């Protein structure tokens, strides 16, 4: 289970959220059987989604991040609710490419830079809010910060990290999100810049035993931070047989008729749970009807 902490500066001009998502990304790796570089890429996007979910107003609200930069891992998706619970999916879970020039997993090479990052926020309104930006780095943290600056006009600093063991298990994963309000004083910005510049990498902090609580306070050091919220987030898929049935009905009567003579198995992209439908089940779905 992941630990999420949201803090605010004493003057209420800066909010910082931090998460230790090691358990969450470990489960994502187990579900999707990802190679090391894909674990790092999908893990970063999943951590970002969880951090952004915490910023939603309602617990039942959701945010969906979709990234496709034309790289070999294809499309990456992460969906989080208002308490940081999150699920994820990657089109190509196994990608093997050389390390980057720094000798690290080449996340940007796996994701690619020729594409877009889209964000959809479902907050219970008639229409969800959506925004989309060109991918600028493929390293994900920079792209998240760029999204907030361009689409929501919120100055943002994002730090993300996933450390993968030689046996492909996850040693550490987490991140932080710092957001400034319009009235933030220049002196506060100077303190934040100094704090961020001296922060060790996220995975170094987590490997050294620094908690999400401590990380959030390190980000706002010198600004008298107070804790706003704490959450225990987890990898959580909300799929169900009823949802799958609705999805099958939505494909249209003609397609259902073509499928109805044989047993059908539907696998959830997010958790790999399999739902089996007998010919009798399929005919019942037909009886429930669709005019498509």
C-alpha cells in the first residue's frame, strides 16, 4: 500500500504532495509482467496519476493520463481516483533497448517524443475536463509539469522515480508534485528552487528510508509546512462482470450475434482478470437488447 501525504506552506501559497508508491508499482509490474524500462516508464506515469488524483475535489472523481510518444512501448495509461488509488496499462509490456547516455534505463527512448500526453478529469460534471500537450521530453516528470503550465496555467515542479532490481522487481518508486498559487511571493519561489535543487533523486530518498511525509516536508523546508491530508493508496481496478457486460452490449447487436455461438473470454487490460461468457450468457446479452 502506498503512503501519500499532502502539505501546504504556512502562507497557503504552495501545495506539495509526495508518495511512496513502491508497493503500488510492484503490483503493477506483477500484473503486467513488464520489462525493466517499461516498469520505469509505466511506473512514473502511474505515480504521477496518483499524485494528480489527490488534487481532485471528490473521492469519486478520477483522472486519466494517456501517453503515446511513438516509442516501442506504445500507449501508456494510468487512472487514479481522488484518494490516489490507481490502475495502469501499457500496450507493449516487454521492450528491450540499450541504456541511455547516463547508463540508466532509457525511459524517453521507450516512450518516445513524437506524440501527446492527454489528461482527462472526470469530476461528476456533464462533460469531463480534458487537456492535451505535445510530449516534450518523454521522461514523464517534465511532461507532467509542462501539462500543468500549458493547460492549467499552474506553475508546477514534478519529481518521479522508479528503481528496478536486476530480477525485475521494484526496489523503490514514488514522487512529488509541487504547485504554486498565483499569489506566491518571489521569496517563497526562491526557497522552493533552493529546496528542489538540493533534493536527492526520488529513488535515492526512498531507498534511504525517507518517507512520503519527510519528502513533502523537505520540499517545503523553511516554509513552515502543515499536513493537509494523508492517504493509503493502492493499486485498485474497479472492473466487474457487470461493466464487461455493458461493454459487450455497447459493441452492437450485429457483432454480438457473430460472437454468440461460442464461449467468449474478456480480459481486463488493467488487472488481467478474465471474465468468461458461455453461449447462453451471450444470448442473454442479446436479449437485453441493443438497437445499434
